[in-house]
């Protein structure tokens, strides 16, 4: 048994300098990079509302949240770099469409209620997905996830608190919240990925302890957590099949449209093009700035020699 | 650690403050006396707080527009951080003005029209590229740091406390901007040209920063405000030091040489509510949601 297999079997962490199978390294880089890309692309849908936030307190909260997402992206790219990846190369893979990010960010934000609903549902689903990753076998990723989950949890409560406040407001605001929940519910359920039967990478990822629970287990967990919160809020979740199954001790829910998920993941969602175009534009517009910084640093290094 | 325990840990609310960076859940001015000092005109104090508060609010808005557009992830974080600090300063100053005017920070931010805003016109200018942003940020925060440094001794205890908090933030902002002025000025031929163009474009508009408004004159006489004309020396010293390091000194005209937009003249600028079309655009965007939902609570 190799040191790597032994570490996995004993639930110990794999660290950057340890030997690891090439497949494990590649899978980890892909997973961490996709997560980092999701944080960076995920700044866009809510970022669009910072300049329009209706109170200065909400503006500060939203700005701080979007800044946290940039911070998460930064730790995650750093974690990928411990495996030999390069941030610039990963960014190119993102803007050339060779690496993916979470499907949820390909939906548009149409009202300020979306800021609250994204906090509640999207960050809530992200937490369900990510808490088990705090026990990922790869040490730097697992440690980054502990901090990220803490912050995500804070964002989720802020989002929910915004919705509670809006629900105590005018009829127009309550309608705005319900309309937003109607749009985001199904895409949030899709964040857990395809059903287990169609998830080819799950078995290997579970064996390597990169992943701890299947997509369907996590989806169920999210629904069980969220239904009572929806009731407390006073909104209806747009699923006629939704009911508590006393026998199983879980909520029964309808099947998300996985064909839509497949379309959105393969680039056909409503906002895919704009999201990537914005990221590409920032990268291109910033190229001369990065070159200038590198040239200045090289001159300083020359002087120091 | 079990699956369930990890979720449990997330519902532990005891350490929220640690995760609430910059969102101002605690009042940094708790315990600071809010009475307006005797022989100080309360309306003047409110106007002065609006001047400094609007500078920060509008500059913060322009920085918010850079979110997701920065050249590098580290700058994404830094620019958002500076925008958040300035927004925090704006909130404290508008709240102080609101104590006199009997309204809230949100009334002042979302219910005033263009001509009610008191920021200098440079704060509302849109940035064509990163060099333009850096040039504008550098001159505005250098001016503001010099002003806040003096205001820490203001006879208005509230203003002194706001300034003391702001000085630490602005010191970082000036350092961030100055480092980029140097990197771009010294970096490549292209970046040198762009930085030089940006500095040239921003300098004429700095004249407004050093014009003493009658409100500032009266409040400076009672030890509440700082006379901006007195900040010019410190400002020029910082400017020449940084621009020299950036190989951009001397600039092709004296710092603060005034040129005014058509129809404007000395003493009739942003401090009196005369703005460029840029501010109207900022306010249409900033106030859109607040104004679209009458009676809304957020």
C-alpha cells in the first residue's frame, strides 16, 4: 500500500509535497479551479446591484460580500497553485471555455430581491455542497474551505435577513420576493449536479475522499433545510410535488429539469456569454497594467543586484 | 468531525463580528458627544459634513463601478476595500449632517437631487482606464488624508472622531494609489504614457479642492473645519515626491492651475451644487431602486 493510499484510508490529509497519483492531482486542480472560477464569476450577478442598493447599509453589506467572493477566489487559486497550477493559465482556461464554473451564475439578476434570494438559496446550496469539503483529503483545499464556509454562512444569513425585512414591507416588495424565489428555486436545486445515476465522476471522487456525499444526498439535505425557512419567510416554493414524507423523514420534491442543467453547463444558459465576456474584457483591459507591474518589478530587481 | 457537527458549527452566531468585516454593525461613534459646540452654526456644520460625505459617497460609487473589472484579483480586493472604507466614511458624515437636518443617511443619499450634492466635481468623473482611476484616486485621497489629519483636532467631537477613524483608512488608500502611480509611471513605455495622460487630465480639476468655500471659512475660524487652501503645500509635496519616483515630474503645468468647465468660474463648482452631467448619471443609477419602491423597507 502506498503512502498516499494509506493516508486516504486513515482519513489523513494529503499535503502539497506528498506523492499522489497524477489522476488525483489533476482531479483536484480541476475541482479547485472550477470552484475558484465560480467565486469570481459569481461576483457578477450580485455585483451589478452594488451601485443600486436602496440603502447605504445594504450597499455596504453587498459590497463586503462581493469582496469576500474575490477573496475566496484568491485563496482557491492559491490552493490550486500548491498542486503546480498557474493562476494565469487557469484564468485563460476559464475565458476560453475550457474549464467550467457553477451553472447558477448563468442566470440573470432582475430585481434587488435577487440579492436576498441568492444569499438564502444559492449560498445555502453552496454551503450544503461545501461543508463536506472541509474534510476533503487535500489539505490546502480543506483548510481554505473552513474559512469559506464560515463566510458563506454569514452571507446566507444576511440574504435571509434582507428577505425577512422585505416581506415586512409593502405588497410590491412581497411580490418581488416571491417572483425572485420562483425564478431561483429550480436552478438552486440544479447546483448539486446531475442525479447520481448520471454522475460518472462521483465514485472515484468518493473513493479518494475528495467528495463525501453524492449529489442526490446533498440535494435532499438542502431541501430539508430550506422548506421550513420558506415557511417562516412566508413564500411558496414553486414545486407542486413538494410535501413531507413522514415515512422517509424527508421532504419529497419534484425532479429538476436536468436537460436545462445540461444546456446551461454546456454554454446555453441565459447569461453564459455575458459572464465570460465580462471576465475576458477585464483580463484584456488589465493586460497592460500587469505588464507594467512586471516591468517595474524587474527594474527594481535589476537595481537590487 | 461529523457531517452534522460541521453544520452545527455554522449556526454558532457568537463570533459574527469576525465575519462582518466592513459592514458596520457596531457604531464606531458610540459614546462620542453629538451636541453641536456653542458658537458653531449648525447649518454650516451640516453643509460641511455633506461636502466631505458626498465626496466619499460619489467617489465610492465610481470605485464600485470597477467591481469585476479590475486588472488583477488583488486589485479587485483592494478597490472594493477602498470603496467600502469611503462608503463607511460617507455614512458617518451623512449621519452627522442628518443629526442637524433631522433626517437619515438614506434620506440624504437617496432623496436629494443633483444640485443638492456638495461633492467636488472630480469625485463624480468617470474613469476611462485604470490609469485615470489611479490618478483621480491618488489626488483625491491625498487631499482627503491631509484634510482629515487636521480634522482630528476639530472642535466638533463627532467630526474629530470620524476623521481619526478615516486617517488610518486613507493612509492605506494613498499608499495603494501612490504605488500604482509609480508602477505605471516607471513600468513600460505604454503605461508611462497612459499614466502621464491621466495625471495631466486630472490636474486642472484639482483647483476646486483648494478653493475656500464661505462655509469652510466660517467653520475654520471656529476650529471646526480645515481651510482647504492651507492643504495645498502638503498636497504638492506628496504629489512631487510620488510623481518624481514615477518619472512623471514635473507635470506640464503648476499643480492646481485652474481651468473651469464652460459657464463656470472660480467659486461656483460642486461645493455649491454645480455639477457635471456625470453626477446626474451616478444618481439616476444609485437612487433607482430606492425611488422605484415608495414606502419600501430594506
